[in-house]
């Protein structure tokens, strides 16, 4: 069985997205830069599954240091995860992907960023009840 995890960032009030992007996209304050660096450090050497839009957003260097796999909504999570037996698999993408994969997630790593602005997409705490442990920072 794959060791399924999520690493994500949220705003102070649970903000995840705005108009299809992270609401803090492009911010240059140290906390935002460190969050991106941490994401790429933690996922290095592992499998990262995500929808097409998220996969398209990864820089070229990311593709050399981790196995990035595009998943589709018609694929059953059990079937997708069975391809990665014994590996650490990070689930990226956001609400629709996390809703589908939450029952399989063993560990949620959630970084709260110093952002308290507008959003149209929010973190759903119910995802945490479906899976394993939680690390908040």
C-alpha cells in the first residue's frame, strides 16, 4: 500500500484559493517563499499526484526531483494509488482532489501562512476526519 500524504498551505482563516490560484500567489515575503521551498524539499524523491492544472504549474526543476503524475477525476483513487505500492505519495491539487483522496491520506501537513485576505475556496476540516494524523505549523 502507498503511504499517502498531503502537504498544503492555508491562510489564517483556512483560505486555499482565489480565482483558481492560491490567493497569495506571487507574494515575496519570507514566509511565502519558505513555504514553497519546504513543499519542494519535502516532496523530493517521492510521487506527487495532482490534476492537470496543478501539474502544469510545476517548474521544470520539480519534474527532475520527484515523480509527478497527472490524475483525472474518472480514475478511482484505489486504482491510482495501487500503482505506487510501498512509496510515499503526496496528493496535490486542492478541494476536488482532496475530497476524493481524503480517506486514503495517512498524514496532513498543513502550514498556516500570514494571509488573511480574500478567497473563494476554503480548507474543509472534514477531510481530516477521513484520514490520519495532522501537523499544523
